[in-house]
C-alpha cells in the first residue's frame, strides 16, 4: 500500500493547537458523530481484549477470511468521475464496493473496510484514516485519488484541510507519497509518482522468492535496491524521519502483510506474482506486462489475515525497527543536494537537541519515535478553533488510541531543528 503510518500520543494532543475559526463553515451531522463514537468504542474494546489476551493466532476459517468479490462486491471499473490514486489496496476496495466507488471515503468507512478486507488492526486503520483526512482531506473525509471534484462529503468546506485546500492522496509528496517507493517512481525523476512503474514491477518479480513468495525478505531486498537507485538518479532524493522511517517501510511491509493469501497451509500468508498483479492492476499479454490505471482488484479465492491476527501499530513498529536495525543502510537521514549521488547526512543530535543520537536511535522503538516526533513538529496549528461535533469526533478517535501509542515509550522531543533540511531541495515540508 502506498499510504503509510505515523503516530504518537503527543501527535494526537490536538487541543493544544489553534486553527483560524474563520475557515470553519459547517459541522458534521449527529449521525456521523454517532458513527465515529461507535467506532471509537469498538477500537477501545479491541485494544483492551488484545491487552488482556495477547496477540493470539486463531484457526483458519474459510468462511470468515474469504473476501467476497460477488454481488455488492463484484468488480466494477471506475467511471470517468470516480477518483483513484497511488494506493492499490484502496483502489481495489473502491472497485469492489468496500469503499465508496466514487473514491471519497470517510474516516469510519476507511477504518472498517481496511480491517474487514485486509485484517489491518483497528488501531492502525483508524490512525491511517485520521491522518489521511487531516493531511489530504477535510478532517473527516478524503479522496483516495486526486483533488475532490466537490466539497467534502460530510459538508465541511473544501478549504478545511491541514495544508490548505484538500488535494487527495495523489497530491501528497513527502506526506504519503515519497522517494524510493517500491512500484512508483520518484516525483522529481519522472514527474509522475502516482502511476505504477512497470520497470520497477519487473525488477521486483526478478528477485528470487522467499519462503512465503514475495515476502518480507524479498521486499526488504527490493527496498535496498530502490533506495540506492533513487540516490543514484534523483538529485532531489530526500530521506526525512517520517518519509524514511515510517512512510517508506510501510509501503514495503504492507505489500506482503496485506496482499498475501492466508490459508490453512500458509498461515503467515503467501504472495505470488498472480496475486500481486491483481492487486496492482497488472496483466501480462504476449510476454509483456501491462498496467491499467485504476483497475486494481481483489483476486478470486483470496483470504485475508487470520481473525485475531490483525496487523497493528505495534506489529508494524516492531517489524520496521527490526528490518532497519538489520540493515544499517536504512538508518540515515538527509538527501541529495540537487544532483544525483550527492547524499549528505543530517546530524541526529543537532536535529533533536541531543534527545536522540546515533547510538540511542538504535535502542527500543526510537527509530519510529523520531518519525513521530518529526510528524508532530511538522504539523501546523489546526483544531483549537474548531467547535461542535467535528471537534468531538476527532478527539474521540485520537483518545481511543492513547493506550497503544503510549506503550511505545517514546522520549519527549522538546527541540526539533527542521531548518537542517533546508539544504535539500527535495525536502518540501521537512517530513
């Protein structure tokens, strides 16, 4: 998946922020607030169950795990007014009606669909949904593709976005879309970071399969190749704490963790080329691969992760940290300075006021914690001026995640010098 994760308990302390009330035009309905309230209660119960019983893998259940692609969930190609974007998983869910087929999703719809179809933990799904709505939408809804063709589906003004007028996930370089992606090219190399790059797709399929097909070992090897290639070819290559420690690993980890077919014979999931091709909208004709934009689909006889083995925030964090510790090449911040192969590093001590350094960054969850701290510092003021149901809704969702986020034990970063990123033309927001 293209879309990635960032979170911390402090990131969600929205009430300390201030947002110009003049931009607030309307409120969400009581029914929408009720939906979000119900969702937060479900998340809270789910987290408490997992806290008491641990991470339990249950027996394979064909009925519960098989994802329907018939009836209301039959494949329908997007129409001319439907929005599709850089995340194949979201496109596939919209094409099968698990998300609205027009490509506009609410927080509640996205959270429930990601959990139902892919076995994404409710905590992770809720965070991704909130982050998407804040960074690319109107606080409670967002486009999975480009700029919405009308105002927010919940009645909020289209100007009510964290970074201005909502642009959708397609217009999100260094907020979602990033350099060194597995199957999308770098923005400053091709000008097109949304379309699937067939050369990269073939490169991925050329890597020898792992024990579970195109699994975590394959995706990590490919990640190293892609980062090296970006540094060697993209003069604007940038690796910030968020983009490199959270967004980048998420796109690789999600590909295997959520697209693999989970069966009784392969409880960890097996991802083969045919399954990946379906999810990525790729066909093979006369020996050549062909990508059809927006045509991603869920394969036949495809089974999601085991019920009870959902992939959570803590699962992602543990895997990302272990991969990066095993591959020190993936633990360096900075970027090219305008020409390929001019990578210059950033001193982590200077960046964080000595809260993190080269040694402490390798301890605990500190790699991800630095990404969280960066996201917090890069977030402009937003919610202090909001009133009514929209403020209540977002506060409910964020507070529901506090226990799981607090468990990461991230140290507080009181100083964060984002000016160090000004040396890199590809830094943008400095994430």
